[in-house]
C-alpha cells in the first residue's frame, strides 16, 4: 500500500471548483454563503409549527434581498436569467432543505406556473405579489387519488357564461389536492389544476388562479381564515421537510372570474367557446406540463449539492478518526486507510463528480430553452428526457451517499449535530416528488424505444448522450462510429486484451453505450410481435419488460453522466490535476461497469478474464485516489460554516491530540500501568513490559 | 399475465404464522398486542423531552406488569427464560422503537451486565431495583474515541487498597462515554467499563457498578442531580430513537467500593491482588463481551419484525391503489399488477421470510447457550459468529425494505401517519450500534478464514450453515457431499442443463455454498505468502482483501438464511401452502444468485445461457407469487391495530369506491362532459363520444 500511496501532489483545487460550480459559479457561491446566515439555517428538533414560521421568515429575507426573482421578467424586477436563478436556488439546501423546497413551491412552482401558463394580465396582476412573497401560494396539482398520472385528476373547472365565472369543484375524496406546500397554513392563493369544462366538453387539464384564504381577516394559528367553499387539511408530520406546511385542499363549487384561467395554451371566450394554439389535446397537455421541468432540473442540482456535503463531512472525519491498530502498532489506523472505507466512499465521490457535471450540462440546456435561445419543440422534449434521466439517478445517489456517509461515521453519523441524518430525512421525498423516479425512468425508456423505432438503418438511441458529447466537439473518442451489437461482440474479443484497455475512454464509452442500445433493441424485438395484439396483450407484454426498460433508462443516464464527465476533462489543463481527474472518471466508469458486470458477461461483451481485471483495476484506482480525496472534496467549496457538522471541524483530530499528549505525559512520568499480557510476555522471556497504548 | 395469474389458492395462513412466530409464539403475540396500547405507542412529532418521559412511562408499565423480567433468575421473580424474553422484547418495536431500545438498555444491557458479569452479591443487591425500574441505568461501554474497538477504551478503574475503593477516571475528552442510553436524564446508576488497574498492572476491560445521580435530591428538568465527580452531557437530537436520552458521561476520580467490581471473570482481593478464572487476558475479554450477545440477537429479530410491518403496509396499499390504465381501459391498474412493483417488493418478501426463519434458529441457539443447555466455549463462539452474520444482513434488509416500501407508496409513504418514515429513522442506527455491521462481517470473515486454515483435507467453511442444516436431519439435500471448487466447475456444465434445475435445492445450495468456500479459499491463498512478512506487509495484504472478505461473510450469511428457509419447509405440510412456500424459497435463492451473477459467470459456475435463465425464472416466480402475496403477508400477524398506518386500513379502497360511485352517477344522469379528444374522434368518423374516465 505504501508504495502505491506517495505524498499527494497538490491539485489545482481552484480550477476544479470552477469546473464544478459551472457557468453561474458566482451566483452559486453567493447563495451558498447566504445559506450560512443564522436566520436561514435549520435547527435540529425544532417543533413543526416553529419550523414552518422560521422557514417563512427565511423566504421573506430572500425575497426582500431580491435573491429569488432572477427567473422573472426584467420588466417586473427580475433578470430573465432562468439558469442562474436555478444555480443559486440549488444551494439553498445548504441552509435547510425546507427553505429550498418552500422557495421552490413559491417561486419555482406557483410563480412559474403564473409566468409560463399565464399571459400579460396574469403577469402584471399576480407576479409582483408572488415575487415579493406578499402572496404566499400553493401549486395545487397532485390529488390524493392521482400522483404521477396528472391527466387523470378529477377536480373540475366548469365555465358558467351567465356569471362569466369558472366553478372549481372537488367531486369526491380521492380528488382532494394533497401534499400541497403552503396549503396547510401560509398559502393565500393557489394555482389549481383542473379539468376545464365548457359547453359540455372537457378540454383537459388547465391551470387556474384561485384565492384560498381571506387576507382581510386576522390570522388564527398562523393562518388567515379560509374563503367560503375552500377547505384545508394539514398533512401533519412528514419524514422530513417539516418546515413546509403541506396540506390538502378541497373546493366546493368555488367561483373565480373567467380571466383567472391561465390561458397561454387554452382560453375560453365570454360565450364559452374554447380555443387553443395547440390543436391536439394530448400535445397541449404535455406542452403545459413541460413548462414545469425546472422542478426536476433543480432537484437534480440540489441532490448534487447534498451529495457533496455528505462526502465532505464523512471524508473529513475519515481522515481524522482512528480505530484499531494495523500496520503501525504505535498508532491506530485512520478510517480513510481501510480498504472497506475506500470502497464505500470513493466510488461515491467519483459518481458525485459525474452527477454534478451532467447537471451543469442539464442546466445549460434548461437555460437555452427558457431564455429562448434554443426552444424548439424538439429542444423542449430533449430537455425533458434529459431531466427525466438525470433526476432519478441523482436523487437516489444523494440518498445512497448520505446513508453510506452516515454509516461510515458510526454513532457520530446518527447525531443530529452532524447533519447527515437530517439531510437524509429531508432528501427522502426527492425520490418520489416532482415525478416519481421509477415513473420518470419509464418515460425515458419509452423515449429510447421510440427513438429506436424511428431509426431503422442505424441504431440511434443515444441521442441525448450525443447532444452532450457534441458540445465537446473535437473529442477524438467521439469520432468512433456507433456499431451494431453483433459487431461489438466480435470486437471485444480482440480489443479487450488487457486491463490497460479499460482506461481507454473509447472502450469505456462503447461498453456503456452498447449496453443501452442492446437492452433497448432486445426489448423492442420482444414487444414487436405484440404490437398488433389486444390492449390486454400489449399491456401484459409491456409489463413483462417494464423492469428491464427501467434498467435500460438507468444505463442511459449513466452513459450521460460519463459523457459529461469525459467532456469536462477537456477543461482541466494542469497535468497533475488532469491525471487525477482521469483516474476519477475511470473509477466512475469502471464501478458502473462492475455494477453491471453480469450483463457484460452474459452478453459476451467481456470475457471472464477481462471481467476480473475490472475489479482489480478499481482497487488500484482506489489506492491511487485515496491521497487526493481530500483535495477533490475541497473543490466542492463547502467549509465548516456550510457543513455545520461538529465532526467536520477538526474536533476529532483535537481529541486525538489530547489523548496522545496524555500518553506522552504518562510515559514521561512513568505512571502508565503495565499491561497484564506484557507481564506474561516478560515471564516467557519476551521483550520487556510496554506501556499501554490507549490511542 | 392473466394466464399466469389464476384465482389464488387459499393458503394455510395459520400454519405459516406459527412457523414464523416460532417456539415462543404466544409470548411474541402477547407482546405484539401490548404494543397497541395507547400509553405504549409512538406519537409523530412529539417533542424530544416529552417523548423521553412517555417512553420511560411505557417502560414502567412493562415492568409493573412483569413483562420484561423473564430472562432474570426465577429466585428474583424472573423466569430463567432467555429465549422467550427476547421473542417478546423484539415485538415491542411495534409500539415504538424507542420503547424497545430503552427497554433493551435497561434490562438487556444494564441488567444483563449485572446478571452475567456480576456474582451473587450484585444479583441480590442490584437486580431487584433494575428489574422493577426503581433504578434506571446506563450501560457505559462506548467512548467517543472508541466504538467497535472496546479493548482500547481509556477510562480507568484504579484500585486503592487504603480505602478499599476503585477510582473511576476519564483521562481525556476522547475517553468520555458516549451515545449512552439513560445517561442524559433518567439513569441513576451505570455499569461502567474501564481498564482495571491494581498494583500498577492493567488487567484489561472490566465492568463496575457506578451510581450516577443523587436520588435523595429532587429532579430538576426530569433528572436527579449528578453525584460529585460525575458529568453528563446530552447527545441531543438524533436521526431517530429520540425517546431515549442518550448522553455522554465523564468521571473525575469517582470512588466506588471494591465490591462494585462485577467480578465473575476477574476479582481484586483486599490486598489488591488480581485473580481470574480465565488466565489469558484476551480470552477473558472476549468471554466477558460474549455474555452481551443478546443485543445483537434481539436487533436481528426486531429487524425482521419491522421488515414484516413495512411489507404489510406497502403491499396492502399496492393491492388497493390504482394508477394509470393498462390492460383494462375501463379501470386503472392496481400497483401490485405492475412488473416494476412486483420486482421491487416481492424479492424483499422472500428475503423477509428468510431473515425471520434464520432468526428463529439463532434465537433457539441463543436460548440453548443462555439457559445452560448447550453452553460450551464452542457453542458460545458459534452463537457469536452466527449473530455477527445475521445482524448485519437483517438490519440492512430492514432499512432497504422500509425505504423501498416508502418509495413504493409515493407521497403517502412520506407522511408520518403511514409510519414508514418514522420506523426507518429509528432503525437507521441498528446498522451501526451493538456492533458496526461492516466490523461484524469482518469478524465473520476472519472466523471463516480461521476455519479454512484449520481444515486442510477438506474445505469446511460452512460450519455454521451445517449446524442449522443438521437440525433438519433427514433432509436429502444434505447428504450431497461438499465438493472442491475445481470439481464443481466441471459439474455445473452437465448439471445445469435447464432452468428446471435451478429449482433443485441441492443445486441452489451448491451455488450458494460454493461461492462462500471459493471466496474464502482465494483470500486465504492470497494472504498466505504474506503471513511471514512485516506487520506493515501483513496489514497491507489484509487491507487489500478486506472488501472481499466482507463480501464472503455476507455470502455466508445468505447461505445461512437459505438453510433456515429450506429446513423450515419441512414443517409446511398443506400441499398448496408448501408449493407456494417452495416458490418463495426459490425466489430468495434465485434473486440472491442473480445479485451475484457476475461472480458465478467469472468463476465459471454458470454459463451465460444458464445465467439468463436465472432472471427469466425469477420473473416467472414473481408472477406465480403475486396472487399469494397478501396471504403470505397476513401470516405475519400484523393487523391495522399493530401497523397504525392510515393507508393499511382500507381507506384507499374506500376512496376509490366513492370515485367509482360518482362516475356511475354521472353516467346515469348523463351529466358527464364529453372529452375533447373524443369529439375529434367523432368528427373523424370514429366511434361516438365517450364519457370521461376519471377513475
């Protein structure tokens, strides 16, 4: 080990930080620092009611300082900067995930719905109050009976030409709006999604601006009284995010003016006639929903932030904490020098880089669409598919990283003062809200199947990956043409001659890409015979392939992460830093391949001998990276003031120094007792008594 | 799918319940029912201080009713029934994991230490107060600076012959006792582990009974004042188990009588001379620690309980909840009929059976040792190894099951009222306390290596598995002789001719057992050349193999689970039930093999073609088991009164019936609006308008 573990080269941490923080690095760092202010940060164990009020105050502080309005129109005091806005927003999780998500409810969902689904009248009437937080609001889409299947919500908005009003109505219990942030206490208005009915025709889901509470009356228990016909019910305690007042809403024939329909994609005239710029009800629905993609984009970025924080906490502790003696009988071994510890944490470090770098590409793409630079239908669809692939991987990755970090810190990891458990509790729901992860991966899988179906002459399922890669333009690896799976099988035999070849990015890319393509091709071939069957037959065939389709989508996401990581290496110019970053990218690639090694073996892409070299090369990379891990983590830019974890402050190192000082004093004064087992050694003629080594 | 999914046969649920609840089924069910009482159950969001007092009251209720004293001597009001005591104790987690763990601190750790490490004087003096809860106490072993490495704790107990006292002392900050239940508020005494020093010699870690708080003075903030020299510090909020007052303790030259040394394994005479029935300090240390194995045993059982509860909640919801339309355009599909949902939950159901059935064997073995029926040194060592293998697998399994269940329930899963998030938060620390899971698996791995080293003519690393299997005595599969890996490789070629053979238990056993044996053999061969090297060389070699050793230990644990599951099948006599249980065992075996498929391929144990049949057979088993899943879960014996989850009460089914009734009314009255897309169909000449299908 010692031979593999030379004194660490100093990396260009600043350059890595710039790479990770991306195009809006300044806004990101500014938000990160705001998130250390006392009025912003979480307080472990704070009772729910107080936590909710504290988080509302944090939002007011952000609104007052103009920190959260960058996505809104310049004319209304914003900056028309959707990408920069999200970059800053993501870092608010450093303060308290409840602050981030409540801000997301107010400005990312409620405000964005008015911005993107409304028109001039709504912007000028409603946005100022939303931007200033004068009107805290709810985004009332999900119903108790319908989560991911938004098209099937049952709340109705029926137009009454006599009064020029819509009547918002909840027909039964399953149609109550549920899990709605700001619904239980603070929200005084909501964007409500409902089936628009006029002249006896249901035109599908539309959004309506609906007042909820009577702000002319004083608050009772923190909330203004409900308006007539509106009922609210508290969702109560949750697994996390208890600073947000999630609740349920029901509407009993509640009337709102005709003009409260957010009518960018569908409007109702005074006579009740319906018009829309999009003829197909299906396409109209998906266009409306697509304006809300920023929720997924920002959860992806927030997951990267939290993963970085978790590693910063756990690795700092791993570098200081000692347990059991090993190579050196005079000193206990630091956790970071244990094989199991490296194996648990360093692959997560590599994947965290991959998650952040893919996120940066996703965010650039989001900005391109929403700043109007590239916003064709195809751009929007690609953005949605990219977000649907990135968000499940990153949110699950954050949960895995937090849990592994918490276990790696033992009992310390379980204490609230070290933050890992609190962050994990809050992040839990990221896996199922703003699109259930499994459902999102199915969407990605279906898109891959569609793309496969469209391209007959040539497989073309990696379109997303290509988009990312094309940005790197001149990368030689990209000139490698795609190959059919059948060719690939022949090729691996000759190409994969040695472990060295696993370091070849072209080889890594082909292994990752080939897996996606082959899985999709196999599923498509299995589904094809049933395409002309009955609905039941088609459903059964799809069901039988559903789990594998999700796996293919996951593999696609991992390919995208690899592409972003590889493209980003171009920007790393300092040689030592670049070498370490290549190792880190290799570790990401090889652990991803190792995770799916059975697939490569079953499908003849790797021989058994080559497969063994995957694991041995991973082990070698772990040893090489270990001395650089702390610098790779320093590049994240989270200091003790951001982490607020007692074990990430050097406290453990200080405790150990105190212990060593005690032992030195005992030795100097000859007051240390003799160990019984060393007495026995002496009797047996072994070397003389030794002093106790408590540390 | 329909063809594979016939009307379910009714299983013999009662017989399955008896099998699962095991030898002490009555005590188990009694404790389960006590755990529904209002004064016992958790209250989501209860502030920490109130939670701590409520849990103390729950313990008093248990003590007053004589529910928790069964392990103690009959002479003192106990029942000398260690196994039955643990069986009941495990079910307390149904009420509130904090109740379970605080009871574990009081009677399982504090009380057990006095019982097993003390002698007559300590039993008669201290146990009555401990059993009645008149003396709430702490088990002060772990220090901030030393968790798993108990031998290195730095607290000292130095004998002073002049006063016939031990002086308990904390020499520096890292030596503070930490994470100690009952230390922050309620504990008035503690068993403190410290290095026993007398006549200038350190005789290693011993246990001492030490008063902490002055019960003659009134409580302040719920706690009696500290005695002179004793300092307590609150660990504050934790990731879960906040009903327990964990804290830190420091001792500044605190004096206790000589007779407060718990002296079963080592005593100090009035002149300060030390004697012990065990000559070797190392063996003495491990003997003392081995008396505390019940903590690990009971966490294993509690993890099984929680896994069963999580599946009962999630599967009930999966059978009722509908989302998206599939085969039937008139009705949405229940979650349980989705391929991804089956894939996520049913393998966990199979593994939960395996966890419970191995636990039952572990508990029998524990009882054998502690009731004095089989308590040789070898019995105790085997018990420890078995517990060290079982506890990591079951605690991680519980966390995985809770998380998968929570995600499978979407937003509902995140609400505290559905319990999954609260249970998960509480269970988190089970992975690292009472022996860190990774450290325990290393111990198992080392034992396997030792056993391998001892047996030269024949591989014999599956001794534990054999113990379990021998209980099944007449099982034909056990007559299959063990084979060398090299033979096995040749054999698989001919034996594994078809998927059918994967159903052969002898085949399953060989695949699972061969993996453990081969991994251990490979590690042993790699370590052998370094055995005569320097300490640093040996440490480096061990470090390089550490991650794989942990994997081998995990594989060993899975083999044990499979053995227990297979042995238990003998007791299932009703043919339909037996058939389903065989499928469930097969699902456990095949998903375990599938998880490690790469290993079987790399090592030539399965051909690529055979490997494909593993996954296809798993898919077939999932379809076969799906109609029986609810009955398999009913056998767990957890009704709505135990689960206390709103979604496990039929509420979702009622909501859906209400929704369907609404649609029927709309159809009957002709008030349903026409869907816009169906209007378009009509214009295109397709079939006439249809009513909306909101459910």
